[in-house]
């Protein structure tokens, strides 16, 4: 079964909505399951529940067939996303332009070439799609 993972903020920002919209398109194009992922940062006081995330997405987009909603705790958003994508064996990960920029900064600290898509492809066996906003 094909799987698309899309990390989003809560409450849904305009960037998260556009990224989610693109992820829904990719899931439909590939007859794939969709995992909507939010990371609760340990250092943040606000904890989002899976039910809150699902309700927010469904208010914006309606019921999404074959979607699951996941909330993971983590210190670093990017690392938690990588863990989820790798752990679930995702075929696609859809990230927003803002998220790609944050990942570039993080990767720049690790390697000389901050090509986020190439880095993720080397770490994960999936296609990375950057949603344009």
C-alpha cells in the first residue's frame, strides 16, 4: 500500500493548509493512504491531541478517506518527522516551503550541500515533494 506523510502545524496555518492540500492531491493521484502528522514539542506547553488535529483538518477539508492522524512528541520537529517517515515506510513526504527552509538550515550544519530533497532521499527511501505556496 502506498503511503503519503504530511507534517502540519496546529492550529493549521495557511502554509500547513496548502501543504495538506497538496498532500491530499498526491494521495489521490497515487491511490495512497495519508498520514497527517503533528509534532508536540517537549519544550512547548501546548499539547495537541489526535482528536483536535483530526477535527481541525476535517473542518478545513472534510472527511479524507484513508487518512490517519498522528501526534508525536519530540525535541526537534525535523528529526521526529524523519523518524515517522522512515518508521512507516512512506513512499512520499510532502513538506511546505517554510519547512524545507528550516530543514536546509539544519542540514547545512551537517553537510556542505543543503539540498533538502537529495538529503532526505539519501536518508529515506521515498519521494520528497515540496508544496509551493
